[in-house]
């Protein structure tokens, strides 16, 4: 997987810049994150209309690593304090505005996160193929408080390798990074993993916050890799030789 260097394609931390306020205000309501349904989208004025591009992201990881909490964090919604196994499939839509470095073009990324319970995936064979259909990215999760989830990462990654999955963006996300007293994965382990696997690895805490700064790093990284993958795909299609149409003569 070709991984772009951070900030080489999009403006990182754009939410801190003055020219971003008009766009980020559209995903906020009374200084809190606005919740969007499947058919809703940010409403921009005609003079500031921007293109919206849609992506589907699947969360992979063993039960209890924090898949539901990660989605809640990215969407700015609260989650129960007590862990519960996700029943079936839950989808959540998150909008995130991005500014492209070279052109200065602004885009709204419509990110639809798919969270499926571990037990449901094991019980129903059709669920994983359904989740993989038209998939653009996968979050490979482990918990800093569960060493077995970290040691299982190579197995997780291998499940998402292969010719049919090459075009899928893969990000490794370590959860519960803020629970220092319960940490079971050391920083040297993370460095060793990074030297073995050329994949972005990001850390998130357990608490959910409305603050854009708490999610900007993860969402910017995701959007940058998705846009990069789209550009590579478009360039590959452009380079393909054009075949002459079959006229039947």
C-alpha cells in the first residue's frame, strides 16, 4: 500500500484556520457536533457550494477493543459507560471538510462507518461479505490495554490483503491510549510494529469529546489516504490503453 506522508496532500489541522470556519460551522450546532442521518448533508450557500464525496469504512477488531467508542468519538456522540456487544450492523455518517494542498479546492468527505459485532460476524456468514461490498477503507483496531489484540494485528492485516483488497485504505488504530495505568502495549512494541508494517498507526483515548481537535488527526489521516487512493486509481485508468470498439466488420 502506497502511504502518503502526512500533510502532503491535504491541509492538516485546517479546522484551526480562519478560512475553514464557514465549512466547519456546517457540521456544528450550538458549538456541538451536528448529527447527520443517512439522507442529510451540510447545507452550504450557493456561492460556497462544495463537492461531496462518499466513502464506506469498516471497523475490524476483536470484541471490546473500542470500535463503537471510536465511531462515537469521530461523530461527537455519547456512548454508554458500560461495554456492550454491537448487535448486527450499526452505521454512522460523519462529514468532514478538507482543503487540498495543491489546488486549494475544498471538499466535504461523507464518511459512513460500519460497525459490526464480533459475534454477529461469526454467526452469520453473509455479514462480512456485505460489509466488504463497495468498501473504501478499513480501521484495524487494537487496545493498548489488551496485548492479545495487539499481537493479533498481523492476522487482522493478512485478512485484508490480496488482489481484490489492494485498493482499500488500511489504518491501524490503537484505542484506550489514555489509560496509562492499564497499558499492556509498550511504545517499543509500537515502534517494532511500525518498522515491520508500512501502515499509518494512530492513537485515540477512551473519552468522547465534541472538540474538533480530538478527532482532526484521525479524520485528516483517513481523508488524505482516501483521496490519495482515488488519485492513484484515476491515474491508473488514464494510463490504460484505449481499445478500438468492435464494429463487427
